[in-house]
């Protein structure tokens, strides 16, 4: 099965559209293209029990972001500052992401 092209990239500001975290806004920390999931900073925090190690001598319970499905996320345009769908345009042989509301290109 061929991988679908994702409109969400690492470093984008995104809004969560559905689920328990609906309405939350954060920066994308990582994207898993194989599972269509993204980790968003400060969103979907889960508790994880960690064992004592040399790097973490105390151990205990830490809070860590869980991955969200990309269908539940929408990119926030830096120009109009609103969640917007994105289109692809070819400019000078490069495929660029473009905001459908204000026609601004995203890097």
C-alpha cells in the first residue's frame, strides 16, 4: 500500500478537531507517516511509569504526549491565524502547501 501524502509536518501549529482534546492548539513534535499519527506539544498527555536509571535516578510517574491521528488535526495558517485546509501548488518545480483561506504559502 502506498503512503498517502500528509499535509501536517513537524513544526506546524495545529488545532485538534475532535476527541477529548478538541479545541487544543499546539506545535507538532513528530509525525509517523506509516501510522498517520502526530505528537502535539502539550496535548493528549498520558502518565507513564518509568523505572530508575542512571539518566533518571528518581524514576516515578512522568507525563508524556500521546500520538493523535492526523485526521483529527488541522493546520493553523500563520498569516490568517485560523485553522485552514491546505492545497498543493507546483511553483518552480516544487510542490508547496497553500492555505485555502488566504492563499498564503506554508514552508
